[in-house]
């Protein structure tokens, strides 16, 4: 599998739900898993999550995210940020899920997320 790293370490100051000790991640692209991406912990390489941009699943998903959430990342415009959601791949495509209740918001300008 050919992997392409975004090159930057993304810092989750509060960690992730259930993984509070893991603060630094790298987003990895691969043609073999596209349109999914891999969010890899740099704190513990054995920890990673399959993610996808929810706009590929739900139209206008970013509009449901409160403006204050973007502001907390230093963004005044939601278009400047990236939204990702974690996925679980089931044995059949109909059993694959995405966690739309807990999106990951990323400011690539500052390499911070929540």
C-alpha cells in the first residue's frame, strides 16, 4: 500500500474521546483506501483510525457544526477548516458506519484539531 503523509503533525490538545493521552496525529492518504484516509497516532504508532470527509456521505454536513466550534480553532470561516468522521468498516458495505455525532474539526493552517 502506497501511503502519502500530509507532512504535518495535527495536534488534538484535548485528545480524542476514549484516547485522551493521544494528542498528536498525522493524516495519511492512500489510493487503496480512498476516499477514506488514515489518522495515525504519532504518540503510539499502533493506534490509528479510518476517517472520511462527511460531505461525501451527507450533503451540507458542515453547516450543522456551530460557528463557535470553528472559532475555538482560530477559524472565522468554516470553509477554511476540514471535517473528518471516524469510520468502522463492517463485513458488508451496508454494515459500514461513520460517527457523525462526533466530528473531528481540523485547522490545517495551525495544525490543530478537536
